[in-house]
C-alpha cells in the first residue's frame, strides 16, 4: 500500500492533513530545513507532534534537509538523542554523512530530493550506509522512476502535487545571488516567481549556440509601458491526480505532497483529494476515473496552473500568478460549540449568508471547509447576517472556541 505523505508547517496544518487522511506527515525544525519562512516547529514541539500523529496512526518525518556546515552538522548530531526521545519516526537528510548517526539513534534515515538520486546504484550505496528511503530526483520520467523503484533495495518516494522549483531538485542560487538569502539553507525569497522584464541587446556576445531548436522565444506579455514581462523562471505546479494508477504501478513507496509553507486549508484540501484518489484506485483498480469535483477542489486553492513536471516530458509552460478560483477572507472567530445540537456560535465582522462557503481553522480543529445551510440568531432562522453579529451555524464537525473563521470569495468579485 502506497503511503500518502503530507506537509505540516504548523500545528493547524498538522491536524488538518491528518484529519484528511495523511498516512504520514513531514515538517521542519527551526534552522534545519528548506522552509525557513514557514512557522516550523521547535525541538520542544516534537513530542507533541508525535503524540498528535499517533492519534491517527500516522508516521512522522522531520526535515533537516539544508546544506549543513560544520556548526549545523555538529548541532544536529548533538540533538539526535532528544529527537529520538520524542518518538519521531525519521529524519529527511540532505547530507549522507549523518545517515549512520541517525540510524544508530533508532530513527529512519530518508534521503532528501536535494541529493538528486537518479539511479539504483546510488540507492544500493545508500542502503549500505543505513538509509531506509530516498526521495527520487524531480527530473526523472515515470519510465525511469519505474525502472529504478523496481531495482531499489530501499523505499522510494516521489512528489505528486505542488510547486516545482526551476533548479535541479531544488538546488538553486538565484535567491542568494540577488539577495544574499540562500535557498540551499532554507531561506529562499522565490525571485523566480516574480514577473520578470526581458530585454535583449544587439551586438556580439560571444555566445555559441549549438541548439537544434530554431524557436528559442519565450511567451511574453506586453505591458502598458510598452515593456514585455514574463514568468519564464517559474513553472506551473505539479498535479498527478490523473495518473495515480501509473504511479502506484511504478512501485514507489510514498506519494509526497509539496507545501509546508502553504495554508492549512490547502493541505487539508489536497490531502483529502489524493486520499480519495488512492482509495478509489485500491477499491477498483480497473475502473479508476478522475472525478470532476476533485479537479474543482484542487483548483479552488492556491495554484499556478497545473503540469506533470518531468513525468512524461520536459515542462515548458510558464506559470501565471495564483490561479485559484477563490480568495480567503478573514471574517470571524468561533465563540462556542454546542455538541448536543452540532451548532457553532460565530462572531463575525463581515456579512454572511446561506450558501456561503467558510473555512474554520484551529490547532486542534485543523481546517474544516463547510457550506452554510442553516443559521440562527436568538433561536430564529435567518438567511443572512450583517457584520458585527453573533450567529449560530449548523456544523456537523466539531470546532473549538477561538478558532479562526474565513469566507471563500470568488476571485472575480475582487479583481
């Protein structure tokens, strides 16, 4: 059975992906992971993370996948005993030098995509060092992945959904070159996602072109100031929901969703859809179909348009800005939840009406998306409420006092 591995950038995201069917979660530790701009967790949080995951019988993998200088490597090694004591299952490592120490503390050693693992010979060497799993390079085709996975002596993992980096398996120097903030140390400012201006100067540049490609143009857009701009550094997001059967047949052990820096509702939505897809295939492999509502949901949260990365060809389509159908508007907070009648009392500072779709998020609640079908004020049914009101909303799933409430608003209404 393939593992569904989901991202957690904080405790709300952790609960959200577990509630939606993640078999395992991966998360960052302050100073040691590739998402320094995410909230992340501290060493003291790890026992709580492990305890929450155990409620769902889920495994826990801690990311320590930055380039480790001598100081950071020594610090991480000295923290392995405390990490192990927290009952975390494993570490995702970008440095093979710590495999033996990790395994000796009873922790699974998973090799990061940063290592750019592209063949079964590397996997055999990693096994000798004590590695349990390796995340395969993002630049491999599905045919190559299948060949490697079937020969591999250890578990293999691949990405199935989320952002794609412009650099080889994420090893990029653009942010460091422009801002002195290193992507390889988890501090990427993502300049590749910006809208770039393309200029070309005539003259001799001493560049020899050996390419057989005649058309070397980029797709660019004209602006009002008569300049031309494009997102040619930024590929579309990966979405492999259509190819779940092929990915499962490849023999890989784990499907990974990218997105530790994204919102809890993103994690909840994407995890839930891939859970349904995997379960649907396992129940009836010969009749797997992608449901329209799956794609509707996936496009409702943040995305840059979808592509299949290198699985079938070289991705060439540049991304646009966020392509999600909705924006998330902060509109209120949970005052109380009445278990006997499944009603949440909300304090709202924006208008709300029957048919509105809301998201409620909290550390224990996770992220719940709900379409309002019943509201009451002082025991009387109402179809809408104005801002600065308290209202009772029928909520089948339990929410908690002080949870945040957001309303999903169609993007076209605000553009």
